[in-house]
C-alpha cells in the first residue's frame, strides 16, 4: 500500500467513525471501527522501519484510550503526517493480537 493509500484509508476511517446510521449500537459500531483502524495500523507498521523496541511491558490500553489514540494517529496520517508513530498504541495492538493466537 502506498503512502497516499494510507492517507486515503485513514481519512475514510475517520469519516466512517462519524457515520452512525448502520443501526448497530454505539459499542458494536466502535468495536467494528477499532478493528478496521487496527488493521490499517498493522499494515502501516509492516512498512515502517522502527529502530529499537516497542514498549511492550506497558499495561494494556483501555478501549477509550485505544479509540482516542487510533483517532489521533489516523487523523495525522490523513493530514499527510504518514511517519507519525504511537509506539504505545503499536505495542498494545501487537500484544493483544498475539494473545488471540
């Protein structure tokens, strides 16, 4: 995925967060959005060249913290700041995905 595609995907995710006409509850809608946003973040992690380790020893983020951090990061990407990194968010996503396996 190119950098422009990441900016476009981030912008569509941010716009989709505000679209609540799906008939689902807010919690269901938020969870669906978080899953889509995390998938986008994981694709971007694969393309970034991170030097050093992620803070994987930190406690898990709450759903509210995760939602807020995802929104902030995707807004930055949508605005063209494609090299912005939230190491704590990255580590949290990787830790939770690893636990599911």
